[in-house]
């Protein structure tokens, strides 16, 4: 079988994740076991990258664990945190390394300064959304779609300020805003804030084109990545032969045919090394008829390729 493989140059970590991962690595360098570095929540929604950082000494904790910590160092990931987290750190003498994405930080500040009704279009329970709700003092209403229970809390007789989670689909946000605007009663205004990250927003049109240009799309992303779910569905919409994987073990040879062009892409939480590993793996196994024994060997040692 002969195939061609291309990696999408725009795929991989967004700026906020690059900054958070680099900061973690810089603070892990030379650290002794007596001075561990903790990340409040997964620094990135990608199990392979988390394993890599864990091997370097990064420890993932949750809020309950942080409440019992004193005098240590905790990294705030790119998703950001509500004000209460910083208050806890101050009380417990915890040093904070703040890696909140600048785009998310500006959004938090904007919401904090907004009076009246605040609606957030985003995923319920998502770390970024929790931080945004916290920035509103807990009064923001979160809606995932037009079937969300949060809609019942919206007063369409009064002005509404709507914001989006930074990684949502721009088209879906526009659609939701249009429907809400149609529900507004006379005299009330819907004020739409353009808060989707430019880097994320620009990827949608580019990725749609990338998906159309290849026979097969292999989309690499962690299961927990919201951005990964959105971008994969975009690929699937534009190319029915799109497959989502988290690890190389999930790749199936029957996905491919002789002469296929294969596009490799991923979420903003997918590291470049994982995309490169996937491309090399496919080139070796499909182009050169590797035997099953070597096939398994590569699976177990894919980071070296």
C-alpha cells in the first residue's frame, strides 16, 4: 500500500497552552522532590502530554487537595480560575504561578465589569467556564445550546450581555445569539461580545479546507478536550472518512486504501510531537508492510519516532 501523509501546520497547541507547558517545564527543571510543582487540574486535556509532564515531576491536584495544602507552589493552567482560588492560595500561603491565557484573562475582566444579565455560551463544568462564572460573582447563566436548562433563568424583558467560551465554534455561537435575539421582548437589547479566541476561530475555515483536500483525516485529540470535539465534528462534516484517535493503538488499517492522501490534524491541546509520531507511524506501517511484531513494537515505542 502506498500513501501520502501531511500534517496540518496550524494544528497543535494554541499560544495559551504553549505558554503554560513551557512555564511548567521551566519550573520543573532542577527541582528537587522536596519542592514539587502542582497543577490545579489537567494542564492540558491530553493524556499523552500529561504522562510526559508527569514523568518530569508535575503533579495534578484538584481543589479539595489544594484546600489542605500550605506553603507550596501551584500552577494555574491556561483555562484560568475564579477569584476564590486566589483567595484560598493567599490564606494557605501558596505561591501561584499564573498561566491563565491572556485571552481568557481579558474575558474574565470584561465579565467582572459587566452589569446586568450575563449569559455565557459554553460547556457546563468546563474549567474556563467555571472561571468566567466566578468572575461574574456567580450570577452568570451558562447555556450549552438552545435546549439548556439555563434558558429558563434568562429574563428576555431585560438587556442581556452574552459572551462565549473562547474555544467554541464561531458559527454555533452566531446561531445561538440569533435565536436568543429573536426571543428578546420589545425594549430589551441583546449585546453580543466577540470573545472567541482569534487563533481558534481562524482554524475553522482553514481546517474545513484541509479536511476536503485529503482522502482520509486522522484527528488526534484527548477525550476531554472540548475544542477537540468541536474541531473533529468539523472535519467529519467536511470529510466522512475522518477518524478521531487519542493514541496510536486506536488506528485501524482498514481505514486506508492504496493511494490515499492522509491528513493528520488535532486540537489546540494536541502536542506537535504527537502529530509527528502519528504521521511517521502511518508512513512506516502502511508504506512498508511492517509485520505484526514490529507493528506492536512501534505502538509501544511511538514517542521515539
